[in-house]
């Protein structure tokens, strides 16, 4: 199942903050920042259980993350990935000449990848390093 | 007019800062002296002769035309502060082309990067391709930007073009931008600049405008809520005397800056 | 049973976020953090993470044939200096999670190397600084807000998550001198596309469409001037609600807007902040109104201060032509990296591999990286040289600037591991090596 015409927001969460201080290379960090949070009703349309890996795609890239249901809704049409290595695979790097990338507000689509493997931070960033 | 020909002989690995390439800097110099003029390649001090083959001759400023061949898309600041003469660039060009110029003419036969014509005080800048962000704008921290002169861009301009433009009725200075289309924030903080767009624009056009004239002949994605419709017109007289005919909706704004304003935005009626 | 001697440190500063809490209590036994009081979850974790662990660097590291080996300080600094000198356009980036002395040394090193000097404001509140440079800003201090503000607006900011104790120390639940009834003496407004945890405890939540903050601020300013607008709704907010909000703004005694990435990281970036500042200024025709950016890192404000008083500019500075030049968009880290214009990076007290867009990281990885970093992070793991520092604010003293630019003194509550040096000393030694090699 998939959803399109979504808007992707990114930002801090307290869990992501605790995890990054505890160790960015830990599993705790994946569970804190390698996630995508959905509006309750939007998530029903995906027809899967919370925690199922989903692929988030924007004009700038794609990334596999665990799905969760928001505690900060309702926000139909909006998905949220905490700031970090996962969100940075799909954010808009264009700064429109001002220096700061457009980390929030990208158009996105999402599809379930039931057997997908969500990478940890080191593996994920490692893919950006060419051989 | 005499010509000095510059042909790029090796592509710079980092941006080349070429603020010395102006008729003012070439005037009265021999070819050897021109070849020795300094340029910056990242932190390395190099000369024009290191990167360009130089031929032709220079005279006084008004009669010197510089023709640049080769891909100078990574060469910045060409034409900076020039007061006269001509520059023709036969490719895309890097940031800051023609910035702070006060006279003369620059023609770019390709695209220009951000900050083209920034702080323009006079003269003419023509770009046949597209241009980046901050075209004809004020530099960071300056609250008066382009104050005279004309910029023509056949294609699109990016965000915040003509930022802090300032006109002067007593001095008869009407900074003007003609372009094919524009992104957002065209005419931001406008204090009298004139903008005429042949095609479409994005959002926040004329934001914080105090006075000035912005004409959109195509469509606008969204007009700012602080702009108020006055009436429909069939003719617009620009401050520089030019007349535009056609059906336009006339808006006053930006009313977030003041309750009454001389600022005007015209959107074509299809 | 041997009783461990516990030393309690009072009034310790927390080196995590821009709230820079100054009331932490840290218990140390046997040079380890054993208990914390008053800190939030994140601050607690930070102090505990300075204890010995598997993911802290205890010795300098040099990468050889794809894996790290221990090195002496001399070796590692030598290799780092070589990398920086050889580079034609080196970037010195980060500086936000360290103290002001170190930041000053960073400026010196960048100037000497004729490098690009940038800090994390570049991807965070840089737009706020750009806006302040254009239209100024009516700012005040957190203490003033705590004592006086009866109207508090969080715009594009979610303090429950990103500044956990801000609400209980300065802006919401605390009793102030003129706000003796604490929470009951304040009206909290949240503007956000999501009904965040902060919005859920506010008095008024305004749901705004993403990327349309500028239009809403623009409409509010016009309504404030008494202009009757044509639109029925702006940015997803009905005109009636906008008019109600303007009434609330005008009728307060002392209002403050706290704003965050919702303004700086969405489309129109610094122009969102420009409009918010103009609104704040215009509200002073009716009542007292101020604003403050919710700075993310505990000393990014300090980095801006130190860079500014040394060079005239707060971030995105280029020294390649032997004097300081400033232009975000041209000299900002992400833009430079996206164009692959940087050929070596020195990362200090930050983690760009995690926090920069993928395209910028990809290009950064093509060239040598030196990381001054205590923990294993995606940046350090892929670096070529690692120089292990002491934790500023835990293992060494220094000055940090809070989000409202108040300077406070970071404390030292325990010793760093033997081979970990303070950031300022590492940068000083690196500068000496560079000067030595260039024959000064």
C-alpha cells in the first residue's frame, strides 16, 4: 500500500536528542531517528501495523524508515521524520541562495516495504562514501 | 571601439574571482600589463595570463570592449564596479557579474549565476539565458541596493531579485528589471524600483514594498493578502516614461508596511 | 564495604541546548557521573555519556588502509596540519558545541589557512541572523520574559521536544516577579502545522499550512495596521481567527515570540523571520513586544559572538583573499559542498555527516576530513584523522552564550581521560603545527 501527495516535515524530538547524546551509532538512535510518523487516519490507509518499514521518496532521494503513529496530530497529509541521517537522504538541499537548506516542507510519497531493512546510521551514511 | 579578446585556456578547479576584468582596469594598458593583472583562484593569487589568452588592444574606458570566450560559468565578479565600455560574455557566467557597475554595458550570451547586477548604480546588464537569485539586489546588510540602470533577463530570475531597490524622482533615477519570469519575493523591500515580467511569477511578489511598480504579464501563484485590489486598467505608465498596454488588475501594497501606499502591483487579466 | 566519596557540584551549566540551564546538580564519584538532578532527559544523557564507554575516543586516531589505529598527538596533529595546508579551499565547520576560547582559536586558524569558516547557524538560525542584519530585532533576556511576559507565542518551535526545560524555567510554568500566578498568569499561543506536544498544552493553537508562514505574518501585520483585507483565509487560518489573534496581541501587557526552525528551515527562510521581526516591532506601537530565536546548540550564539567580534561576521566567512568576507549562499557550508568546492574539512564539535543533506555529505566524503569529536559519529567514523577532545562544560571550563546572548560560565566537574585535550588546546596546537610547517 502507498500514499502520495504528502508533505514531509523534519525536526527535533526528545527521543532523538537523548539517542544522539547516547551514541549516534546505536540501535537506540535508529529507533529514535530512523522513523516516519503518520497521522492516525493517514496511517489506516496504509493498512499495516506500526513499525512496518516504509520507503519515503521525495524529489531529492529515498530512504527506508520504521513507521509510527503520531502523538502530535491530527495532521492529515503531513508526515514527520526526526532530523538526522535518515531525513537527510530526502530533504531539499537547495538553499535558494540563503545558505540554509529547506529541511521542511518537501512533497513526499510513501510505500510499505514489508521485508525492508532499515539501516543504522553508520551503514546509511556509509553508502554516501564511494569505494 | 577597440576590442580586447580573452579566451579561457584552462577551466578553473575552484571559482575564479575576476573583479579585475573591466574596461576601467584594462583602459590605457598594454596587453602584457593586462596579462599580469591579478585574479584569485581559491586562495591562490594568479594572473589573467595564467587562465586566459589575451589579444587585441585597449583604449580609454568608453571605447574598450572586452570579449570573453570559453566556459566562464565558474568565473565570478566580471565587470565589477565598471563605469563605461562594454563586456560581451559568450557563455554562462559566475556570480556577481556586473555588480556595483555605474555605466557601460554587459551582455551575457548564456545564463548568469546569483547576484548578477547587484548594487547596480547605472549602465545596462543583459542576460540572454536565465539568472540566479538576488538579481539587481542589495548585498547583505545594505538597505539601499540598485539605484539606477537597467537589467534585462530573457529567461527567469530567482528569489529576492531587486531587493531594497531605490529610485529617485528628483535625480530621475529609475532602476528597472525586465525579465521573462521570476521566482518568489521579486521586489522585496522595494523603494521605487520598476519590474516588468513577461511571464509567470511565484509568491510573495512585492513583499514589504514601500513604493514602486511591478507589472506581471503572466500569472502569479498567489498574491500576498496585504495587497488590495483597486481597479482594472488598460494602460500603465512606468516611471521611466514607458507605456504598457493591456488589461491589468491594479493592486496597492504592501499594506503590511503602511495603511496608505504608493506601491503598485499589476497582474494581467486573461 | 568501601563507601565511594560523592562530590556534589551545584549550579552546573548544561552543555546541550540553547536554554543553557544553570541549575544542574551533578554528583561525581571516582571521576564518573553517578547522579544528576534538575537536568532534562537529554542533559542527563549528555553528562552520563562522558563516562567511560565503548564509543568514546580515548586516543588520537589516524586512518590507514581503511581502518583506524591509535596515534600520538604529535603524529595526528602533524597529519592534520598537512591535510589543511595542502588544501586549496579548506572548510572549518562546527564550533557550536564547544566553549568560546576554542571558537576564538578556530577563527585564528581559519584566518591563517585562508579557509572558509562556518558554524552550525548555517543550517539552523543563520536565516534569523540574516533577517536581523536587514531589519534589526527587539530582543530581551529570558529572565525578563520569565518575570514579565503575559503572552508567549511559540512560532515554528516545539520546546517540549527541543528545549525541554524552557517552559518550566522561563516561559510557561514558572512564577515570575510580575507573574506571581505562574501558568495562570500567562496566555500561551502555538503556531505550527502539527498539533505538537507544545501546542497540546497551549491556550491557543493555530494550525498553519506548511511553507506559508510568510503570508500569515504578512496578513497579521496588515490587520494590525487597521487594513481590511480581501482574503477570507490566509495559510489555512480563517480571517476571523487572524483578527482575534491581533486583538490578543494588542491587549497583552508584555508579549514575546519565540521562534524556531519552522520559520528558518521552510521556504522563504530568513524572510519569515524578517516579517516576524517587523510584526514584533510594529506591535510596540500598541504594547511591549519582543522576540527571541530558540537557538539549538548550547553555544552556537557564542560562536556567532566570537566570530563577529573577531571578523565582523557571524558565520559563512571566507578568508581566501586575506580578509574576512561574508555571504551565505556563496560561502555557506552546504552550498559549497553541494558544488564540491571544498577540498578538505576540519569538523569541530558538530556532526555534519548526520545533519547535512546527503548530496553535501557525499561531496564532503570525497576529500580528507579531520574530526575533533569525542564520540563515534557518522562524521568521525568516516574521517581520516580523529583528535579526541575533553567535553566542554563537563571536563573543562569555558564561556557559553545562551539563546538570549547572556554569557555564562561552564564548569568542570570531572577530569577528561588522559589523552583527551580541551578543544582550545587542540586548535592551539594545530595552529602551531601549521605555522611551523609554513615556516613562521
